[in-house]
């Protein structure tokens, strides 16, 4: 199947599987899995943070991040469409009693600082205490500008807020800007990053921050499901991905740009293309038929009025050519 539903559908390559099978392991609960320790040290170094923590999923990493920043009855400011507000089952509110304060993002994916300033609560017992600003980079494929990240950093310093970045696809942002990861992460206190999207590992996300913060996060990781045991097998996939799959994200960006141009040529309403995501507006009467047509041709799409197509390492240019050809055939048969 040609699968453009998400970059989460990537599968480990033969070389990655070999690295996993050869991994040296220990018991990570005791802190003696050498491959996990190596992965955490490497990610801490790349992000220029004191420490990092390996977690199985991005949702757990985001939840642990929020729990480690905010206490019960406190608040984080976050984007209305941000993953750690909208798409994670309300975990921070349900499990942490942390209040989200969502705000609308601007067209470029940034949260306007003047609007954020209006939502920071005064020190008054009527209100939840605002503790954290959470940004998402990339946001719907959009790369937050370096200048904005710097402004947000100084903004939070002036207002005694912590700054967290949900960086599930932050390596896409770094590649798009042709900068090292630490050029982005210097402007935050903490960040999460995902290994199992464009980087292609089967599971795994990282949480990065100060040594003291990560120590708190280890306790929350235990409370929300615990550490894994011989998880070096999984950490080895992360190490392989960091060494071999970061620069190649540019291929995904180039393929997405090519796909957007081809869909425009066949008359589709392409709303935007940023990094590895293409958003297409479909006529309502085409959403279900297009999905069925493509599935019968061996192509998986999540169709809606606004349909997201995501390129990744398991979808090459030839696969996208097949997609465009089938889309053209679908339109001809409408």
C-alpha cells in the first residue's frame, strides 16, 4: 500500500532492524541499559540540554512534560489546534488537573504574543496560575521562524513563564531552515521530539530539559506507566535514525512540494504545502468516493473537506506519481 495518512506509518528499514537486533541491553528501570543511556545522552547533546528521557510515545512524553511543569490547578497556554491540547484525550486536565488556555494560532503557526499576554492570569486566587507557554514546531507542517522563537523566549523570561516546545517534527523544522537542532532548542526550557514519525523508528519519543527537570520527569514517567526494561532494542532504532535519517527529511519536503504542484496542475485546491505536509480542500461529495477509489488502487488517504497528505521515507517519487495518476483518473470518472 502507498500510505499518505501520516508519517507515523513508517516502518523500520532492514538496516535499522539489524541495529536493533545487535543492541546491547540492560534494565532501564535500574538505569543500566547502555543503549538507552547512549540515546538519552546523544539527544541531550543535540538539543543542547542537560538531560533527556526516553519514552515510548509522543503522547506520554507530552503528558509527562506538562506534569513536570505544572501542579494541580495551574495552567498552560497552548494553541487551539496544538496536538497536546486537542489530540491527546485531555490527559493534562484529566490526569494532572492542569488547565489548558487555548489561543488561536496565526497563519504561520505562531501564537501571537500580544494575545498570549492577555491570557496570562494575575496572581489572584480566583484564577489558575499561568505557569507555561507551549508551542508546537512544526505546526501543521509550518516551521516557526527563528525570530519568533527568540521573541517568545524573551517574552516568557519577562513574565516568569516556562517555555515548552512540542517538537514532534522539530527535525523537519531544523532541516527546512538548514540549521542544527540546537539553533531551535536554545529558545526553550524543555522540548519533546518524536523518533517514530519522519525519522522512521517503530516507537519512541524524547523529553529534554535541565537535569533537575528530567529527574522530576522520571518520577512522572513511572507514575504514567513506568520505564521499560530491555528497551535498548528500541533505543538502538533511535540512534540509527539520528545518524542516518535526519538529512534525508529534505527528500520528504521536496516530494511534498512536487506533489502539491502536480495536484494544482490537475485542478485541485491546494491550500498549503509546508515541509512534508500537503493540505487539499476537497468538494464534500468527493471525500468518501476518493477514499474508496484510492483504497481500491492500493493507496491509503484520510480524506475530509480538508485532506492532509504526508510524505515520508516509505513513499518515494514513483509512488507519488502513481497517486497523481490515480487522482487524475478519479476526476475523469466523476
